[in-house]
C-alpha cells in the first residue's frame, strides 16, 4: 500500500506537522520510580497520548505531551508509576 501524502501516519516528521505540546493541560503528572520499574512496557502500550519514552532500563513520560490521565500509573503491574500533583 502506498500513501500519497507525506503527512499521513505516525512516521511523519515533526518538522512537517504542526505539533501542539499538550502538557500544559494537566493538573497531575506521572512520576516513575526507575529502580522499581520492571521494564515490561505496559505503560507504553496503554498510553493514549503515546508519550511514554524508553530510557533503556525504565520508561518515563514525556511531560511536554503528557495530559496527566493516569492510565500508565493504573496499568503498571509493579506500581512503579505514581501520579503527583502539578505545582
């Protein structure tokens, strides 16, 4: 299947798209305990914003795009992610 537009799909580069940083919308943010993270990727799979980043031995949220929904914290099997209030 060949796509006709360079703007279709998640592979389009940010330079070609108008990227809106949605991190200012939240009132709480995820905080990852790196030592407790089992690096299973469940938070990565369940994040609706797709803002979870792999840091090699643990996952963390990109706070520029995280909306603070808390789904990653609820999905984490070892409770390595907790939600903290924004200040």
